C-alpha cells in the first residue's frame, strides 16, 4: 500500500482524532498524551497550545510534557516560556 503526499493531511487528521479519543478514554496514559500533544503541534492545530498547557499542568512531574509546553509557549511568543523550560529541566521523568 502506498500513500501519496496529497493524502497525508487526511491521514494526520485521522491520527489526531484517534489519539484524541484514546486520551479521552484513558486520561492516565501519559505516553499517548505526549504523542497527542506532539501531533497537535506538528499539524498546527489551533488547540495545541491549550492542550499542551493542560497536559503540563495535570502532569507536573513529567519533564517531556513540561518541555512540550515550553515549545508551545515559545512558538506563540507567549510569556512564561522560560519558566516552563525551567520546570522541564528540573524534572526527572524516567
């Protein structure tokens, strides 16, 4: 099976929807949440910043989610980016 570049946006949307459903059903799955946040950012989804912030707030001990929140803030030139980076650096996620 081959995929043309023209089909990638639809495939990305399907993948985002799949992870959205999974995270809603299994909110404790931080691995899936991390992928979901990354997919939203990669597809320039308008809700990516809010989801990254919520994920970081709900998982304060997760360094990677803190870093993804930093990236989101940095990308949008929002205040608090350096504070988010500091939180990511000081965490130790196994």
